[in-house]
C-alpha cells in the first residue's frame, strides 16, 4: 500500500470514529466506499461488531443496502435481530416484505412492535394484507394511525376505501394529507367521489396532480373528461400517459376522439391496447370500426373480450351479427350478458330469434 493510500485509510477511520451518530457514520462509510475505500468502512464495522456493538450490525446492513448488496444487508439485519436489536428486527422484516417473504417477515415485525417500534405496525399490516388477512391488516394500520403514524393513517384510509367504508376513511385520509402525505390526496378524492361529492373529489385530485402525483394527474384528467372539459383534461392526461399510466392513455385517446381529433385518439388507443389494457383495446376497435376497418376492429374487440371486457364482448357480437356470423354473435352477446352488460340483453334475444341456415363454431 502506498503512503498516500495508508494516509487515506487513517483519515477515513478517524472520520468514522468521530461521527456523532449512526446516520452520520453511515454517510461517512458510504463516502468512503464511493472513494474506493469500501474495505476500510467494512473493517471498521466488523471490528465494532467483534467488540460487541450490536448496533454496528444494523449500520453495516444499511451500508450494504445503500450499496445495492441486499443479500449482505439482510444477513446483518438478521444477525442484529437474532441478537435482540429492535431496529434489526424491523429492518429484517421490511427486507423480507420487499422480497415477498411475508410469512417469514411477520414474527420479526411482531417482535419489533412488542418492543415499541410504531412503524413496524404499518409493515406488519402490509405483510398481513399481502397474505389476504385483510382484517388483521386493518387492525394494525389502525393501531399505527391511532399512534400518529402518517403512513398508518393513509393505509387505513385506503383499506377502508377498499371495503366501501368511504365515510370512515375520510377523516383518516384528511389527517394524512395534513401531515404531508401527497398520495392520501388521491385516496381522499377517491373516497369523496364514491360518495357523490364530485367537486370535492376534483379539488383533491387537482391538489395531488399539482404536487406531481401521477395518479392524481390521471384521476383529475378522467374527472375532467367526465364533465366534458376535454381540453383542460388533455395536458394532465398527457403528463400521466407519458409517465407510463396506461389508463391515462385510454382517457387521452377518448378526449381526442370527443374533439374530433381521431388520428391522435387512435394513436393513444394503440398505445393503451399494446400495453394490454382491455378498455384501450375496445376503444381502438371502435375507432377502427368507425373508419371502416372491420377486420382489424374484430381483432381488437376479440382481444378485449377475451380479456374480460363486457362492452367489447357486446361490440364483437354486434360486428359478427352484421357479418351474418350469428352463432358467434350469440356466443359473445351471451358472454356480455353473463358479465353484467345489460345493453347486450336485447341483442341476445334478437339474434336468438333470427333464423340461420347453418351453424358455425363460436369465435
């Protein structure tokens, strides 16, 4: 080792020794790694661990996490957790959740909760929710929310929205918003929209959109479309669509279509359809049908219908009926009716009553 390298080793060790707290020490270690002295940082932590510093296991795990060495991070979180360190238990539970090991995460997160780690209640709820234990998840989100944890408030509001308890969700989501949780603006808007308070919903979607939240932009654009403000909707939907929001591609295509800008509408419908969105496929089919491209329209109606879109089933039935493929038309009208699309009921009755000379197989 050169004299310069040796001096640098000593300087980084001194900086690690002089760090005033865990956060500063981790940042020093990361800077040492970035400067090519990863071995110095790792050696310093290992010496601390050998001297009985359990917290150094957690810190080393954090360094590895920030360096992208997730397996090594999990190893040291587990060592700390097994040594009884609450942050080790908590971080291990989070890491296990991140890689989908929800069942293994649960006992570590429960132990962290028992040791007073409030945030672990949220992650425990997340672990349980991902295993279908929705009542237990709601219980822990509520406990976290009642303890003042903003993500607990937000997640509880979402969970209440999911089971239709929109009125109960509202105050929790408002509290989360008041604490700076931008995503809660979107969920608050959703809660209000489902109670018919459309102006209030639009207000919160707009607040979220203006704060840069993609789903807020998407929902605001959709809401503006619904009330016919297509021109105002366009820039919000475009921003959301360009950020990868497939639903916004559908809504943007619809917005263009409603203003007679069919080429642009078709372009966005193609993007949504090619992204696998069934509504986009159906809309594209309708645009192509209107342009007289019936064979291609059938292709996209069929893809949307096979993906479970009831309106596309009915549209496909209508196209097939027009082309005298009555057995196939009856099949898709029946599927649309069974899927809950009432508009297909009369069509199904009509095609059943229509004489046909030969049978063809359903498409």
